[in-house]
C-alpha cells in the first residue's frame, strides 16, 4: 500500500485566493506514520538538504520515491491543470529552525509547483506555522495557516504573488519539500548550492544566512 493518500488530494478543493493552492490533512496514511517518524534522517542544523544526500530509513526512502513517482505527478497535474511530464523534481528536507526561517517570499521563478509535507507529532507553539499570504508585507494578512503537524500537506503554484512565510521558531521542525522545476540545470545548481552551504556551515556554524522556506 502506498504511503501517500492520493484520494484525499483528489478530494481537496483547489483554492485560488490569493493564489492557487491546496491543503490536505492526513496525506500520509496512518499506518505509515510511526515508521516515517522513526526513519526521518538526522539533519544537522538549519537549512534545506537534498534528500538524496541524507541517510534516512526504509520508510523515508519509500516516501521520497513516491513523491517523485508518476501517480503523485498526475494528481498534481489534474489539480493545478499543469503539464509536469517533462519537468524534473527536487526533494529537500529540513529538520531544524534556527529562528531565522520564515521570511516572506514567493519561491524562485524556476520552481513551478511547491509541495510541503510536515512530520512533527505535535505543534503547541504559534511560531513555525506556515501562512499563505495576500501580500509581501504582513504575516497576519493570511488566507490560510498550516500547522506543521504530521501528515499535513500544502501545495501551491509558484507565481509573483505566491507570498508565504511564518513567525520565527527555534527548534525541531521537520518538513519535506518537493518541487517541480523548469529544467535539470536548476536541480544541478541547487544541489551544488546546498553542498556548498553545508560545507560553509561546518566551517562557520554561527554565520548562517537567513533561510526562507
């Protein structure tokens, strides 16, 4: 049985205000959750890391494979009325926030669709809750807020108005990000950037630049 519950994605409405997005809770099948939490890779420090360069367990590897497989792509294509058949994917992982994450942004223009799945068993605090925003200036002017609880998923079409962000949080914050991007050069560039960033952090862990996702 698959880990992703695509029927819940199919049933969820596409919301168009203030940009195209869909929210799905319990997107991860209940029987898979414990294994995914146990198998989540160790992520040292803040920032995004390519999933392929992390050592997760079997359940985590299965999830990444499903994220990059055709059934999810077709479901996203149907939901957003977009052709992604020839678009490469990129999966990155975050495990920790250092209080600098969450600045309002739209994502790079090379990203076509962003999909986020959270893996935090509880979330009692106000910070770190993703907000989909109506503009670039105010975190409180939001159309929707997503608690980063296990199984919660949000996907949106990147545009010049796809503003999102969250109030600062310091501590564990597990999220897997899948992007369909314009071409393979984007993937190569991003993988190189992440590798360089990881090396820089190892040399100077206190000199991190702000992260935005």
